C-alpha cells in the first residue's frame, strides 16, 4: 500500500513537471512575442490607427472559431469548481484556446490596446494542462488538479513568482470551498518548473524595489497604511465595476462582437489624442517603473483605468493584472506626498493591494509582495492586501469566482481560515 502511494506521488510530481515545462515554454514564447509587439507599437505610431480593424477582425475570428474559449479565465474556474459536485456539467477546455488567446493578446498590444498578460498565460496553462490530462486519461478529480497546475504554472511563469502562482490558483479558484490539500504540492512544482523553464529560454522579469525607505513600525505609519489600503480597495471596486458595466452596456448597445471591438478601438484612439500621451497604451511598464522612482501625474491611475476598461470592456484580449499593477502603483505614488511616505513604498503596496481587491486573493497577493519586494515591510504588505480585499465589495475580475459565494464586505474570508478559529468565533463571524 505504501509503495502504491509512493508511486502515485512520483507520478503526480512527474505530471506537474511536464505541465510546468510545457506552460513555461509557452509563456516564454508569449513574453518574447509580447516584447516584440510592444517594440513595434512604440516604433511605428501609425499602428494605433489600425486598432479598430485589428480588434474587429480578431473578435470575429475568436467568435467564429473560439467556441467556449470566449469565457477566458472564467471557463477554467467554472470547470474546476464543477468537477467534483457537478460532473454532468463537464466541459472541455479546448487546446485551441492557447494559440487563440496568444495571438489575440499579441494583436491587442501590437496595435495599442491597454491590457495585461496574466490572463493569456493562465488560459494557455489551463488549455495545455487539460489537453495533457486527456492524454494521461486522468479522472475528474485528476483533471481538476491538472487545471490548477496549469493556472499556477501560467501565473508563476509570466511574473516570475512561482509561490504566488501556486497560492493564486488555490485561493482564486477554490474561494469559498475547501482547499484541495493534495493539489498544493503539484501546483507548487508546476509553478516552480514553469518559472525556471521560462528563465532558461532567456526571458527576464522586471525587478521591483521599495528601496531603503520602508518605514519602521509606528502607529502613525500603520494608520497611514490603513487609510491607503482602504483607498486601494475602493480602487479595486471601481475598476471591476467599471469593466463589468462597460461590458454589459456595450453588449447591449452593440450586440455584434466584432463591431463592438471596432468601436472600442476608435475610442482608444480618441482617448490617446485627448490626453496627448501614449503612456497608457499596452502594458504601460515605463509608467509602472517610474511610479517607483519619482512622482508621476496625479491622474495617471485614473487614465490607465479608463484605457484598460475600454479595451477589455469592448472585447479585446489580454489580462487585467498588469494594468492593475500599474493602477495600484500609480495610485500609491499619488498618495505618497499626501501621506508623507516614500513613493516606492506606497507604489509597492498599491501594486499588490489593488490586485488583491480585484482578484479577491489577499493571501496570493501577500505572497506576491514577498517574492517581488522581499521580507522587509511584510507586515505592511499583509495589512494592505487584506484591508483592500475587505473594502473591494462583492465583485471581482473573475465573475465565476463569486457565483454562489457570499463575500461579507468587512470580513476576511480566506480558504482554510476557519480551521484556525474556534466554533464560537466561526458562529460569530457568520452572523456578521
């Protein structure tokens, strides 16, 4: 019996490693292509004028050949959450999701749309993992772990944060349900292998730093961080609410997907000429880096929000996470002089906290902060992530995540937390 369990563990470790290698290689290809697309966009400004045509064409192709891949990350979340208790609602994650989302995101960035990269990497990871699961002929429970490994690997590889990738998959997907503890090790192995595979292909990630100005503990600093964290949570709420609103209104006014993207492209062009800068197109990584170094325009976080909401709300492909990084860092930068704290410190807190509220993933974002910035200021990072989460409302960038899950507005609901609480305390929290 022990030998059987040992062999099973070894087999799952091998499966996880294979998923990590495949997803890490796909992420490397994606990031290399994304870098080149960004280079072309910055070199040939006229490409922006073709955004409506490119977006409309890609939206048409995606609707014609993408089938259920249009659900994006929500398809992965739905399938993992339904695998155990709703096997009759089994729905494949098609392998064509990987090339479609890859090319679609390249197109978005090549022609100037404001989007991210996490969604693409996660969806590629999920589709490749599900495809491999069909080859390995795993059961429904095994398929669930494969999908979690794909998500972990995609997130960990694209940002160079494997530990956060593993926690992200478990926390975001399993929100409100019991953690599949037997999936923790496979997810971590897949994420670590994917990260090193991406690095082995010569891909480099951005180095973030809060500098040497992280304040020592004091009640005054704690109060300032608390105020900033509440604002970060409200920013998360504004962002997710705006995207859902634009998607709903644009779909109602313009039912045809390709036409919706066509019109959205013209809006992005108009916004670019209106603000007189291209800083809010694409990933906006220069703005993100600048937010850690010096003061940026006070309204930069609002403009990046508008550009991203229009881009993703009208059907362009890409993720939300990198724009959320930029929005959070720019908001922290804007708050720094008001709260008399360093720009690098508040930009770092904003980067992880706004994402925490939007993704409903405080644990993953706290781990993300530790991987990006180190252990210094860990207490402030934890506070920022959890407070932002509590003030972000019952919404999120992954709509399927919250279906059937009650998220109390001022209560930290984290998978596994109830195991640490007494029954009386749990009952008290349930009544709040």
